[in-house]
């Protein structure tokens, strides 16, 4: 993978690693097929059973902005209202807290980024191991638009005084060895295609590969203000 010059003369940004925004469920309480799409999280059958962090967190603004692209703003607002109706508790904490809520039975389903899950799966802490045993993972929307991804990327500012070194650094981050660090050090999927990496947790949770959503990041970003307004209207904290 190489950095490219954009049409405007600057250097285009490019992705370095990805994390998937997945659904986790309590294996004793939920059938995987009942929670295999983002839409199903708003199903009244999950009333009082959903754990999710603040709607205004960038991970959720990104997911909800993507939903707006897929199903339109009106349906997205109805869906968000459904999520609020289903909440087991007011949004609080990070994604790991939502996973723990599912494991403890406080909630039956939750939304998390994959690296938090992988971190618990690879933990040598006995308490973490016991918790994660109770939790199943589903990569949502495999039969439709695919699972939402958060992307970490890099770029060089036009006014950078060290263009050459900055480019070398980005190319290093895209190299096989650095991409392996993203996979094994931070439990993320390397953005470089065709790279073999060895992270047992990532392989175990995804079964090796999965369908991911394809959307322009700019479109998702453009929806953020609209989404924040929807969150305010439906009372999603
Ligand atoms: Fe994070």
C-alpha cells in the first residue's frame, strides 16, 4: 500500500487499520439469529435488555451516521427511538462496560468495537476469561450491507515542513511489520490487503472473514449533526 497524491495536490489520507462495530449477546438469553442485524436491536423483544455507550460518542455517531445512509433519516430516528426504549440502563461507560453488562446478565445484548472484545478474549485474567465465556458475538448485517467499520487512518498536512519524513512514516505504518503490530498489539484488522497475521481472537470471532460495509467516510461524517439532533429528540443520552 502506498500513499497517493490527491487531485488537489495534497497527499490523500489512507486507512491503517479497522475495527468492526459488532453486537454481543448473552449466550444463555439470546439466540444469535435474534440479534444478527443492527435493526433488530430496536425490536421490542429486547425491551429493557440493551446496553450501549453514549449516543454522542464518535463510535456511535459513526454507526448512526452510516444507518442514516442505509435506511434514511426518518427510519433511523424511529430505530434510535427503539434503541432508547430497549435500554437496560442509561448509557454510561465504555464498550468494555457494555460487554461486562452482557456477561453479568444486566443486559442481554450490547454494541462494542471488536478490539475491546479481543482484548478480553486474550486476557490471562481468570475473571475476564469467565466473563467472556458467557458472551457470543455477531457481525451484524451479513445478509445486507455488512458490518460497520471504524477506520484509523493517516495523512500529511499540506503545510507540513517534513513532507518526506512524514511520508516515510506513513509508509512504515503501512508496512507488513507495522501492520502486524496493529493486528497483534491493538487487536485491529490491518488495512493492508493480503497480509497474513496471527491474532487468534480476531480469527475466532469473525471465523476468518466477514462482510464489511462500504460507504464514503465523508457521507457518514456529514450526517453527524443530523444524528446528534435525532439523539436529542429521542432522548438518547
Ligand atoms: Fe476505543
